[in-house]
C-alpha cells in the first residue's frame, strides 16, 4: 500500500499558474474591493453553514474568471490544485472549502447589487490616482463573444438575448463586448454588452466617460458623431473605409500620401484597444459566454476587463 504524505509542498518548481497568481496577488487591490462588497455580504453568526470570508470568495471568483472555470469545476480545482487554495487563503489542513453553491451565491451577490460596475470603477479610480489614466481621449472598439448555437438544452431554445451577426464572410452567434479605453494608457474605463447584431456605431457615444476631448474608432464607427447621443465637445477620429483606403495612391499623389499618413497615425492610437481584448481572450481564455442572458455575461466581462487593467 502506498503511504500517504503529509500534504506538504515539497516541489520547488515555479509553475506558470503560481507565477501568474503571485503576480496577481501583488497587483489586485483586494482590500479596497472587499470594502465594496462587505456591506452586501451575509453576516456571520446566523444558523446553518457560516459564510466564507468575502476576500476568500472574491479571490475564488477572480480565479474562476482567469482560468475560465464553471462553478463545479472551480470547486473541484480547489480540492485538486494546492496553488488555488493558497491564493484563496485556504491552505490550512482544517480549512473548509467552498462548494459550487457557495461560489454561485457569491457571483449572484455581485450581479444583484451591480458590484461588477463598482469593481471596474474602483480599479480605475486607483489607477487614475496613480496618474496612469489621463482621460484626455478614448479609443472604442467591439469584439464578438460566441454563445452556444445548439438548442440541446432544457428549454430546447437558443438564448433569446444573443443574436447572429456577420463579420467578413463568416457568421457568428453570440454577443458583443463594447469597450472604451484610455487613449494614453490603453486601460479600460467603460464596458457594455449587447446582442451580436448591434452596430458598433450605436454604442460608440455610450463608451465615452464625458471628460475626453477626442475619440478614436475604426471604420465601423462611421457616422457616430452625427448620432443623436453624440457629445458636442468630443472630436471623433474615425478610420476611412477599407475600400477608400485601398484606392489611395500615396506614391504618386501628395494629398493621398498625407491622408495615408494621417490614417497610420490614427491606427497607431487605435492599436491600444486590442491589448485588453487579447488579455481576456488569450490569457484568460474567455472566447465563449458562460451564462444565459446579457446581464450576467456583461457583469463577468466588467470584472475581466477590470482585472486586465492591473
């Protein structure tokens, strides 16, 4: 019979998970975020199972977003992966581990009180206080987040709040994540979720925080400055349509050469908006929605983009 060990961490290898969680432990302002959530959390001392510490559940919620785990998968990971327990502060032998229902209740607490919005706002407030977000300009963009197109669920229906949309020659089914980022730092300050068929320009002005003097968008935002919700103090710099850009002859025409140079400058500013999309899709693995309904998925995206700022 194989002798059981004492469960001591004998390995000295610094795995990628441990390196990542150690870096997040240094940058995530857990104390400030816990202060936001504690007024809404259930109090201890009641009958039945005592609630877990808010910071523990918050850290578990973050790991769930970072590693794209469902509630049951997150519960199992806490049992199987010691580094996850360490990050959550549950590394002692006698510590009880949250069940998937505890993890679900905490997520619903965040959704019910719209705390994801406050988490994003608090992170940005801290970054602004450090001089990292200047707010002089905003870059806007949107990305498609896929949803299951199968009807093999208990309702036998697709999610009614998701919709199909066409990008290039390919059709997609799901939602859109619209973001506004600081033009200087590339930090996300606004997140909105819509069905996949909503035109980018419809949400363009709602992604501005109100203090900027200029905004940048790709060719999908043509006409955004003429919409009823356009802000008069904001000057938009929107990319030319690809067909018109290809028709330029910068090598032989001085005016076209100047126009092409301006488009290159605008593109270099717009490039900052791609970084947060890369983080949530490549680093956090968020390429498909996890829940039914726009509100739940948008709340999750706000937490993810807040974490991508750190």
